[in-house]
């Protein structure tokens, strides 16, 4: 059953049928027992592998607040742009490698018209080994299974961007993002390089049963070595900061 969450839950009516059936207590007990066992098996499997951190369900949606900051001190550029993106899983199809994949339609909210306008189309798939997402025609390995702290893999294994080690640094941690509380979140650090003159940092967070809930990509540069004991964030010459945070979802 679909549900949408914007800080508060919207409940639905579960029972509408007026038909009643008389079934013996023994049969009911057996059915409930079998269902419970089956449900437990599915839940245990999902929790063990971690596939539920990257769920793919047709018609599900996630809405994100995007913030992009562009800094160029020499040109006196300090720009901040904010907008809202919706990702909707549209359909299942067979991709060029003959694997099942999900079409993801990405929409941008136009402030002037207050309507969703399609921006681009991505895709995603999950197998027994990993979760992949194609963004702007570039395929990334977002997660590997089972989800375990310390696991390292090449996020660029299926593209030509060169080796990039991703690492799970946190798993099964509760977190609150924009007033939305998630009981279990896994954090994937995609890049973390800091020196006196630069900072490169990229991270994604996935919530159990929801998917991507937070993304950050930071690239900062400083030409000055003076005051090197000062954090680079306070002496930026040029750089970009991208943040993507969940604000609503429909499951």
C-alpha cells in the first residue's frame, strides 16, 4: 500500500470488503503460521543482504531539496542555487546487457509555474552482488551486498572514470533528515581527500526501505598556504558544494 510522508504520516483505510468467510480455527492458524514464517524469511534475507537499502518499486517517489554553491574568489562569484527534484520509478525494462532495470524519471519543480517538468531519465538495477544506478549515462555501483561496515569496492567498475574506492563507514544507524526520522541508515563514503590546499569529499546515505536520503559532493581549493591552520572551508579560493536532501517520499 502506497504511503506518502511529509514530516507527518498519512494513514489509509485497510479494510473495505463486506464479505465474510467462515473458516475453521485450525485452518486460520495454519495460514497465519505459514504467512508469519514466510514474512520472517523475507525480512531476515533483506536485512542480511541489505538490498532493502536500495528498494526499487514502480510508482514510488522521492522528493529532494537540492542546494548548489559555486565559489570563485578571483571573480567575486559566490552563488547559491536551490531547487527541488523528484525521482519517480516509472517502469521495468530489459537493458542493453539483457538485465532487468528500472526506468527513473527525474522532474524539476518550476517555481514560476508550480508544476513538475521532466528533466532527465536515469535507470537503476539490483542483483545479488550490488546495486547500480545510471546517472547522465554513467553507471555507478552504489552499494554491494551484504552491507557491512568496512566493505570497499570500486564505484566506477562499470564506467571509464577510473578507479574510485567506495566504503561503507556506517550501517544500521538511526538518523533524522529534514524532520524525517529513519530507523536504519547506511553511509557510503565515496571520496575523502583533505590536504592543506584542497578538500574532496563525497558521501551518500541510504535508508532502509526508502533508498537515497542524503548526498553531498564537495570540491574546495585554496591557493594560500598562509593560515594553513585555518580550515580550508574558511579560506576558499574556488570550489563547489552540492547537497541533496530528502524532504518527502511516496512508497
